[in-house]
C-alpha cells in the first residue's frame, strides 16, 4: 500500500511537471515517506502542514506551488477536510459577528512587528498598484492615491473606511485630500496603532464590527465610503447586510446621485462558500473569496456599478516584495519560531501561485446609490 500511494502521488506530480528529487528548483526533496499518504488523504492541508513540519523542502516554493495549482491538482485531491468545510458552510454562518472577531485575534493581532517588517514603510496589507511604480512603498502610495481619485475626494468630505487596518488609507486621505473620517476594525492591535498614526488628524478610529454601523444619525452618514481588503472576511451569507450598511451610511442626495462607495477585494473565478482548508486553519479563519456573480447578486437593487477595475497581476509582485522583506527580517524577529516561519513562507508563496495562475483576481469596484448624473469618469 505505501508503494501504491507513493506511485499515485508521483503520478500527480508528473502532471504538473514536478519530479521529487529532480534538478529543477521547483522539484521538492522529500525527507519523510509519510508525506505521500498525508498529501493524498488531506490535499492542500497535508501539503502545507507537512512543509511546516519539515517533511520536505524545495528551492523555489512559489515555483512548485504555481505548477501544482496550474495543473489543478488541488481539485484532483481536495482532501476530506474540504468536504467537511462544505458541510459546515451549508449548515452555519461562518462569519457571524462573534466568529468574525476570531480572525482579528488569530491573524491581525499576532504582532505589529511582523507586519511592519513585511509591509514596508506604509502598513498597507492589500495589493499595491504597480502601473508606474518601481518599489513597494511607491506602489502602495499609488494604490492609496488611486482610491482617493476614484472617489473624487475633496476637502471637507466625511469618509468611512470599513476595515481600516492600521489607518494608513485614512491618514493619507486626510493629509493629501483634506477629508475627515471614521475607520472601523475588529483588531485591537490595529486600532491602537491607527489611533497613534492618525493622532492630530480629524480621524476617529473605532474598535467595531461593520454591522454596528447604523447609518441613521448624522454622525454615521458619509460622503464617501471605502473598504480595502476586508470584504474577504464577510462571507456570502452576510453580503446583503454588508452592502446594506454601506448604502445606509452614504449621504443620499438625488440631485448628485448620492455618494460613492469603493470596494477593493480579492475575487475568485468561481462561487464558493469557504476558503482553502489550510488557509482557513492557519491564516484567515472563516474567510472566503467572493466571485463576480456573488458580488453582482448582492449589489443588485442596492447600488449602480459605475466601474469595475481588475489588476490581479499586481498582487503577485506585491507578495514577492512582502516575501523578500520578511525573509530578510526573520533575524530581527526572535519571537517567531521555525514552524511559524515555514507557515508564513507557505502562505505568501501559495498566494503568489494563486495570482500567478490567475485563479484569483484583484478588483476595485466603484458603486453609487442612484447612478452618477451624466456618468462616472473612470480613473486609472
């Protein structure tokens, strides 16, 4: 039986042009023969966990994962946990207000020191915009400015950031465009940092779930709303609620078509209800990527889609920059052990592979409540 299992796994690798023990940089070196049975029974979970535990190594981890995903081996060997996740997502709302806070504690609160070393000068944990940029910091600033220009920000506007992270987008908008704003996050570490970052600016950072925004009082109405890299945590069962909240929080002026809402998120080529089992267990609990169809269904009757901009190829380059930063910084981060480092490396390289194979996209949507009179002028 072990010989048959090994033969089956090697046959699958062959489909991807991967040869364990071979000479190419994406050919893995297997240190533990239990690897074959674990991968065959658990799919991506077994592949990721066995790497974390040192059962195999490879010179080009992103190169290997790009070939495996490109050959769709994750679909050939989904693993039993993926089937269990299908059942859980069918029975339960995995992103209730209580469950949503899990990702804040288990991911965003793990340490600002880690994210500061990885993300560069600006703590912006989302895809950068490399159209005219040569380095990560310039590309992230270009992305923030792109958001501001798409929303047509002007001095005196009130702006809401749903999922404000470490506050960089609001700080940029306040300093460069003269806005006042409110940011909400469920991460205590992010909220503390964002308050310090925005100290002295007309920015209010709140430790709050987006569902707590009622949009009823004047204090909770805004000229513009944006959400950058947070929608992946909302879950399809809550999309209607999410867009209802954004709609209520926007000033509704029929003469101008109302305000504008910009949604920046990773997207999937197909509709799903949960994330990959390894990602869900170790990186982003209770997350999932929306499809274009799922977004369109939730937006229908709530917003007019003014613009839909995709630049997913920029995420591969962003992730490479993050990987290079963190690999150079591990010596300055003694609180993270070798298992964590291997886990983080697998996460970044798997993400590169997903975008490199175009299995995931990066979208920016500009939405208006009633339609911009005369039409919206797209910005790039």
